[in-house]
C-alpha cells in the first residue's frame, strides 16, 4: 500500500478528476484510488442528498473494486429537501481532506460541479457573502449589457474571478463586488494544496450518445419511481424542480405537462446542454489559472495509463 509523508513539503497533495456528465469520472477516480491508496471526496452538488440516487448518478456499485470498497466522502450527508451550497461544501471538503491526509491516504476530489472544485483550487471566500435583497431587486429588471456595465465599474480585484456565464451569476458578481467595496473579509487559513487536475474530454457526438444511453438506463432503473418516492416522503415539487434536470423534468411528467416520449427527448437535450455549460465553466477555470491536464475519455484502452502517468509526474514524488 502506498502512503505519503506530507511533511516533505509545505503543501498537501490533492488529485482532482473533473469532467462533464457521462464522461466516466467516477470509474476513473475509483480505479485510481484503488491503485494509489486514495479516497474519494465527491464534488457533486446533488449527490450530497439521501434518496436521490438514480437521478444524480451515484452508481455506488462502481466504488467496489475486486470485492474491496473504495471509501468515499460527501455523498448522502444531507436529507432530500434540504439546501446545500458551495460554502457548506468547502467546510465539508476540508474536514474530509484533513481526516484523509491524517491517515496518510491521498484525497481524490471527483465531480462535475465546477464551482465547487474551483472554490477549493482558488480558495475563494466570496461564497460567504450574504445576499442583498434591495440591490437584487434593482438589478433584476436590467438587461445583461447593463449588468456587465455595472460590474465593470467595480475594482478589478473583486471582479477578476467573476462567472459571467449567466444573468443570475452576473447579479451575484455585482452583489459580491458591492459588498467587498465596503467590507473586508477575514481570510480563513486553509491547508496549502499541491494539486494535479485531470480533466476528461470527449467528442460531442460520443458524449451525446452516452448521455442518451445512460438516461434510458436510469429510466428503466426507476428514475420516475425515485421521484415519486421523494414526493411521498414530503419533498416538495418546488424543491425537486430546484434540484433541476432529471428531477425537474420528471415532476413535469408526473404533473401531466408532458408524455413519456417528450420527457425522454427534452431531458436528453437538457442534459446535453448542461454538459456543454460544464465544459464552458472548466475553460473559465483554466483562464483563472487552474491547470487542467485533459485526456480523451473516448480512448478507454489507455485512460488509466494516462491518468497514472500524470499522477506519477505531479504527485508521486511528494508522497
């Protein structure tokens, strides 16, 4: 078994596996963890919820390799119907990270929630800034060009890492910048990280095929029944709609707003669009200075070898 002594360096090692939905992140992370004595920390904003298994693609059977279970963290830690945000994730991540490294095991952060991963790699504390209802009411009536113009008036140090990919995030960026103009955040001391980030890329047409195939499987596995069970447990339809994608569309189906064929078609399109947004965010991370080592997930024959090579080059020497 491989162990490491992080006293050799002031920075603690972290392996990151990211990629869009249906790229094979979990399978690769599990196989790598088995080979290098790692434990997985999930970076998925919905897998934290109990009872939301099929729709979020937990695929917990994938965590078993040759009869041995690979340990995972931040899955099933909240009740369905609860809320969870990036600030809570950061606290939970560092708690799991410290516990794993104390046992001289390598933390492997794996997921597709780019904002969660970015918050760790860039260590942003802006997520703790409270919402400003008055300011938001003023901004909600404005168009995107007007919002961009307002944001440009704030100091670059506040806006440099802003996500401008949607109107909602533009408003949040202005809210954060406005708060920082009059307040000073107290920096929370976090462990210094020596991270190796591996990204899984795929041809768009092949990714689309995998998304459609996986959606068909999940529907056959009981996705609709899972949503029905959540509703019976008292999880509101509004909350399920908020969770998005599979839960949002199945609620619409159960409410009679679309038939089964339409559900399949529209949900597949929505998931493909979501995957595209994920890739856009990962590219933004690169512009912000995060080095992502991209490998082609379509080439499954040497995927593990490529990942191990990156691990050997970037992290093995400090373990």
